């Protein structure tokens, strides 16, 4: 964010800034696992709604905290969006506290403490990474995928007061899929950068090769998991893995086509979300 102009007309939009989650991929990673678990338990408890609002509030609170942290640590002059960040943070924290108070009646104390500490540690790390403008770090985004998909465990606690054994496997599969998706997207971004460099007479650097290799390894890991699922007789899980293996393979193959690399990132994101949704639906059928 940049400091607004001195006129009230220019700064007004920033003073009225909206701090709703803007990272649609992260929001999907958070909410899809919770929806899966809620459907699989085939029952409804009001605690599940509190789990949903708590998770959303914790995710949404990051952006205003980042603004306030930058105001404190980076910016030398007060930015107009800081006032809005204070107001939005107060709202999100109130929702988080109210939701947490409700969950205190449903979750065991140990689970409440463990989840609370996990959310606090990850949120602090996310804020510092964003303040330092390192949010594109592959390692951080993989850690984010693992953390966000753990919302499935929170929903299980809200539904029954404990974590069902199958929920751990659901979390693992969702985290693996999200990780592979992140690596494939990184490979695409690096391929786009390399393509622009080729037009300027420069070659793609080692970053492109490394990101592509990492994505390929992730897809191979999913393929091996599919084979294991077949051997263990879990046909629906194998089918779910097959869908994303084929989807990510096609994506990686298309990245060698300069024309395909010009596909808008919004369109790429929509395809990724659709693929994740199909994967989640097949997992619901597998664990039904």
C-alpha cells in the first residue's frame, strides 16, 4: 500500500478500506475442509457455525494486523488506511472472541489450548512474512496450506467434541492436494517470467527449473499415493487423486506453450478452485 495523495478525495477510499479476505485461494483452503467434515458427520450442531466464524475471523484479521504492523515498523508517516484497519481488526477480534467463547463449551481444554496456540503462532508468522513482503515464499505457502486445511480438525471437534480417526486422513489428503496446487502455480508464475525474459534475449534462470521440478515431484507423490489407495482397496480416494494428478499434469504440460502462459491468472485460479472442489466432492464420497 502506498500513501495517498493529500486531497481528501484521494484518501477517502483508503480511509474507508474494506478488510475482507482477498486471497481467494487461502479462503478456499480454509473453508472447503470444513464443509467436507460438516457434510460427512451428517448432523448439525450450532458449534459448527461458531467454528466456521472463528476460522474466518482469524483469517480475516491478518490483513488489518499487517497494516498496523507496517505502520508501526515500516512507514514513517501515518497512512490513511490505518484508522480503518483498527476498526476492522476490532470487529474481527470481537467475532473471534465470541466464537471462541462458544467453542469453549464444545471443545476439550487441551484441544482449545492447542488450537489457540497454533492459530496465534501461525498468524504471527504470517504477519511478519507479509510485513517483509515475503508472502510468495514457497515454504511459507506450503506451511499455510497445511495450517489452513487443518480447519477440518476444528470442525470435527465442533461436531463431536473429538477428532474422528478418518479426519486425520482427510486433512492429509487435502493438505497434499493444496501443496501440489501451490507448487504448480509457482511453476507457472516462474515460467511466465522466463517467457518474458526470452523475449528480451535472456534465458530462464534456475528458479524456473527448481519450481517446475518441485511441482513434478509433488504430482509424482500424489500418483504414488493413488497407487497405494488402489492397493488398499480405496477406489474413491484413488479416483480423487487421479483427477488432480491428471489436472496438474495437464497444467504443467501447458506451461511449455507460450500461448497458454498468457492465460489470465484469474482464469487459472478459477480452474484450480474447480479442480479442488471436484477433489473435495470425491473425498466426501470416499469417506461417506
